C-alpha cells in the first residue's frame, strides 16, 4: 500500500493548501492558498520542504491522523493547540509534541490535534510533501469550485493523504524559534480604489473605531461588525477586479475583508485595501477578535512588504537542532520502573 496519512477524524475544516493558484484570475479562477503563508513557510522549512509546499491547513479544531507509512517527519506551525502522539500498541504511552518543532512518526502511530487557541489556523507539513496532483499549477483546495487538494473538498474521515516519501530520514529533530504571530495593534490599509463612494464620516470611522470579526467569516472573506460605513454614491458599481485584502462594503454598510478564496471581480465599492504585509496576521484572526485599521501610504506599504520578504527569507536561519536533553520519550519513562518501593519517614521503624 502506498504511504499515506489516514484520517480518523477530519477536524472542523482541514484542507490542503500551498501558495495558491497564481495567474488565472483573468479567467475567473480565484487564487486560494494558505490564509497564513508565514506559518505555512515555517512548517515546511522545519521538515526540509520549500517554504510554499503543500501542507494541511487546519482551522479551529484539528484532525486525528494515523500513519500508514514506515515513518514520516512532520512539523506544525501557527495557532497553539494540543498535539498528542499515541503509539500503535500502547495508547497509554502517549506524548505531547511541541509546536514549531519537527517529529518523526512511525507506522500505526496516531496523531491528535485538538482545539486551536490564539489563532484560527495551524499548518502541518510532511517531509517530501503530499502526493496529490496539481490543478493549474497549485495543489490548494478551492472548495467552492471543487478543485485542488484531495478531490477538491475539505478532508473527511477515512481519507488517505498520499505521501511522497515512504519513510523519513533518521536524523535529529529541529525547532524554529523567535517567530512572532501576534496580531498588530492596527492593520494597515491603503484607501481606495472606490473611497470616493463613501462619506467623510465613513472614512473617519474606518480608521478611528474598532470592528469585530463575526462567525460568518470564512476563507473567502472576513465579515466585520461595527459602525456602518455610509455610501455617498450608492453601493453598486460596475464589477471590477478584487485584490487580496480588499475591503468591500455592501448595502448594509458592514465591511468585508476579502481573503484567500475571494472572488475575482465584485460589484460593491471597496473603501480600502489591507496591505499585503498584514494579510497573514489578518488570516489568523478568530471570530470575536477586534480589528482596528490605520491608513498608510503606498511607500509605507512597499517598505512593509520588503520587511516581510526579508523575514520570510530569514526563517531558515532560525532553525536549530533540538537539544538531546529535550528529546524525552514519555512513553519509555512511563514503562520504566523508576521507583522500586516507598518509605514513610514518619511511620517509625518496622516492628
């Protein structure tokens, strides 16, 4: 049987994602790709993959997987979550795996990822990647169109995710330190392209008040609740192109920030656009999170983009070997007889 990771439980929304399907928006095909490309790159680099390789994007609550391969090396990056590994024959010998640290899993072992905290998405990369066919140059799953990933859909129980490698190299594990994923106090925006469709009060409200991420948000768009942004020329325009991070405002006045699975064109006016350097942090936000915006100019946006590119280029330099002392096999400790007997010091000498 070909090497794979088999799903016992799929989690809330688990899909295969990479950098996205670039170059086809003129044909009406969305880019898709990872909501948080920074965490995607971190997970891939820790297992020796190129940073934009395909990985599992896990939203809100993780899956349970079984290793159907001789071995596989994995790493997780992104939101915090309990990551538990159980042995094939000794379920009591489970151990916790660390975020931002690689681990070698053996055949039959079971990996459980629980509820995410502090962020919406977590990425699981496997050394060598997943052996699924690309569609228009990308393996990213676009559920709305039914393309990419595994049969164009979110993963479900019983799925087998084919691996490109049958076994992992018996090398030491690594970790990545110093990656900051906390959201900024304000997300930077460029006004336009249709900011003239809004009142001066709406422009002021966008940059001086707080909005809340609603549960209606998804990979296509982040719906915000807060002050209603008033239109000055109506809320319909001739449909035009949608950029990543565009903030469109429909007739109800509540903004929608368009994300990875965004449509390619839209007929609502767009009051502003979140700069590209802040999109990864925006993609990590969960319902209930508060969002504030700050208007910046093109020069500031370009400088932030260059800084982000430099940070991504430097991720590999932050990877270091895990010290041997940190590689504790809890299952071996639990099976070892470390205490041969007990003595009550207050009981006195035996009779």
